[in-house]
């Protein structure tokens, strides 16, 4: 019965999502080709400037991923609101703009960049958003038009109306630990979740106490770098989460892989009340007071790993 309730909720969530406004969160290359020349559509290329200069979708504006990220010690941290506002205005985005995010598309990890920018735009209050499935790689593979001409657009006067419903802070996560009506989702590969390896930004291996591991890679079509359809995402979500909860929070090392889990659960599967913890373990493991963790190796094991890294 619970599985039926969840499946029904996912369908209703999907019906209440972007599709009602005529905007799908994921677009195939051919779908974007039909839309890209419309006045209200803005294609945002988040690849490095050199790749954009080499080839891009005609009409696409350049906004490299680094501009959407935080400092080196905590890349998942959101840039200051003033900087994000200037960036969005420079891209000519407004309430009626349909923004389509385009990444490289060469790996499943790369999709996290597009999902992260999508999440940031939604956090800033924009609602008509899509990601090009498979990124620039799928566009080129489909034999669609390319350009090398840089694109500039009129600056907008958009003022963000922050959507706090999709953002989770460290304190939000801390409050939900051991809450049976909440779910913490670790989007990292299994070795990170089990504490067998860690990112340079984390001071301690392991995961947040009570978290479930849903690797970001489960949301892709086998053997490809393209995300699954909304129908398949709903099926995966129902299998992984047979019961509804009041709050779902995705995290990873620096809010990159977590963006893929958030995108799949919220935008594709339509799961209600999904948030992302952007700073993730880069912040969680580097606080003054130790925060709840599990799958953390013993002190001796950690010292041995540090020694191996020095010797190598």
C-alpha cells in the first residue's frame, strides 16, 4: 500500500512540475533545436571559455561553471548573491525566460555541473528551466548546427526571489539526523560512502550519520551519459524509496554529484520536498565541533592512509 502511495505521489508531483508550464526539465538535442531561436529561450553554455570558442550552439551565451561555484576550500558554497545577480542579469535572464543549461556531456559526473547550475537558477527564483540531455556531446553527435561566434545579449534587471525550499544548510541537516520522517541521501560513489576514500576537501572519510547511498550514476541510461526519462526516474525512486518522508536532503563532497540526485528526485521523479546541501562534506567535516558521522575509519587507519599518500 505504501509503495502505491509513493508511486501516486510521484506521478502527481511530476504533473505539478515544469511540464504544466510547457517546459520540460530535460531536453533532447532535437527538442532544443526546435526551441532555441524563440525569443524567450536562452541557451547557457557552462563549459570552459576555450571549449565555447571552439564550438557552441548558435545563440548560446557563455557562463563557465566556475562562475557558479564557491572558493577552492568549499566549491559547493554559493557565490555571494550580488555576484549571482550580476551573472544572471548579464545572461539576460528574467521571469519569462526559458533557460537551457548546456554542459560538456562527456561523463556522468559532468551532468552534475548542469544540474548544479539548474538548481542555482531555481534557487534564484527562475522557473522555466531545462538541461540539454547529453550536453554538447549529444548535440554534436546529432549533427545539429554549431557556431564559433561569441554571443552577447542585453542585460536584464532581474532581481532574485530566493526559493529557500530547495536549499538545506548545515543546521537543517543536523536537525534531520535520526528523524524517521526525513531522509539524507549521499550521492557519492560507494567507496566514499563506506569511508574507503575521501575528497581532498573533506577532513574525515565516511558519511553523515543515517544517510542512504544513492550513487549519482544510477540516474543514467546504461552505457551512456544521458539521464533517464522521467518515467524511469519515477520507477527508480519508488524502488529506492518505497515510503514517503517529509524531507529529503541530497549531499556529496561539494554539492556537485548531489545536484544530480536532487535533479533526478525532484525534477524528473517529482518526489516532494527535496532539498540539496550545497556545501556538503567539505563543510560538514571541517567544522570546529565534530558533527555526526558514520563509516569513519579508526584513527590508526586514517593515519596510515595519510602516510601512504605522503609516500606516494
